[in-house]
C-alpha cells in the first residue's frame, strides 16, 4: 500500500497513532521520525539520542512520541511544536532502554540494566523494580494492575504494578540473545512470548502452565502482537509476517 523511506539505517520500531493518520518510527540512525500515513512523507524528524532508537510509542492523543534508546535515555517529543529538543528526558537507566509502553498517565520502561521503571506522570514519581537479568520487553496488563517483563534468562515475570510483588513466572521458551516481545491477551487470561527456537509460547496467567506452543518457523521469532479486538495474532520471523487466528474467527462486517 505504501512504503515509508527516510531512515538512514535499519528501522527498529514503529507505532501508529489512535486515528491511523500518523506513524512514528525509530532506528539505528539515532533519529525518531513522524510520518503522514496517506502521503508517506516525513512530517518531522527528532534528533537528540546518542545511539540507536530501540522503541517508540505515541501517547493516547498522539500529541507526544516517547522513544527509548541504547543511549540509556527515554525522550519525549512534542508532535505539535516545531522545537527540535525533547520536552522531557528520563535518564535514570544505567544501560540501554529496550522497551517502552504508555498508559493514560504512565511511562513503563525496560532496560538492559535489569530494571523495570514506571514513571507516574500525575504524581511525578518513579517506581523501580530490579529483576536482575537484562529486560527485552515490558507491557501493562489490560486491567492496568500488573506489569509483564521478558528477560534474557528465558523467563517471563508478572509483577504487581503498585507493590512490585512477583505474581508469576513463566518458562519454557528460549530467550538469551535477542530483543523479543511479550504480550498479554485482551482478557488478561494468558501471557505470551516470542522465542529463539522458532515458536511462540502462551501460558495460563493464573496457573503458570504452558497452554500453547505455536510452531512459526525455523529461526528466531522476534515480534508478536494481538489484534485489539479480534482473536488474531501477528507474528514476525525471518523476513515474513504470519497471521494466526482462532478456528471460531468471524470477520467483522464488510472487509473494506
């Protein structure tokens, strides 16, 4: 449909705005780009990171882009202003930022320094939980009560967001080298993770038991994402994207 060209090196992450009109992306050229979806043009480029940009996210209104970099900082960029510098820099991490997620009033980050950090923007507070192993991915549960973190010791951990208490551990996949995604499904009943053995794994959130192992390909599965409403899963591995869906899947209305 459209190709977005404008990064000098490989693109490491991209995200869409709530109204599908804009895309933000970050890459190895240290830049964060804001794109117009329809025209394919770069609306703005933000420079300020001193290393590769690993992860980017819009806030809910798509007025701010939050980016995390190998330079150990998280930077917040105002999409509406012409100012070239970030409106905020979060530099508490001691090593590269591997993952950033946003809620209505929080920024959640995972770092290679082994810490999950949560910034509460309403109170101006930072909450930090030490896991120990380098973190590859973090996400909020859909009910906003928990945080899921994937680490390079081939373990997923579910933490109580407010207390930091360890609620569950999930193992069986392989994650020792690559930056792999972790997810929770829409009902918060299962946690999932990509794996270096060509599979995607899902566990029962409460019991911790392995519920499903999807064989995707021969190589590393790096990325996976659920559809926001439908029982569909996108998985990326070795230059191909595959779409999985439940047997009971019914498409919504007219495909156009």
